[in-house]
C-alpha cells in the first residue's frame, strides 16, 4: 500500500496536481489520499493491495493502472492525458 501512495505522489508531481495523505479516517486504520479534486479511501497500509482494490482506487483518483505484479507488490499508475472532470 505504501508503494501505491508513493506512485500517486509521483504522478501528482509529474502532472502538477495537489497531493495529500490524511491517515485519520475514524474507521480502523483507513486513510484518505487526495489527488487534485479527487480522493480515494485507503485501507490499512500494512495489508496487501489486491488487484481489484487497486483498480477501484485508480478509478476513483482518475488514474490508469498500468501494471501490477503481486509477487513484488509493484504498482504503476499514471494519469490519462485529460481528466474527465476537467482536471480537478
């Protein structure tokens, strides 16, 4: 999960979008990651990130899931050229 957050931060810098991680969610160990005007709820950072959850979070943030290798937990994602909501 930490690799996912690092990749989202890298995408934010590359696309000059605001990035924020808020670990408080009042529900267990969940947190919220913000990218531009979008956000996604992130589960416990110590747990494994499954492909379905990765796809859902990428969709919520408006980024594409390019590759996911389970054995190394590598996550690669990037923004499409234009965000559907005008970049916010």
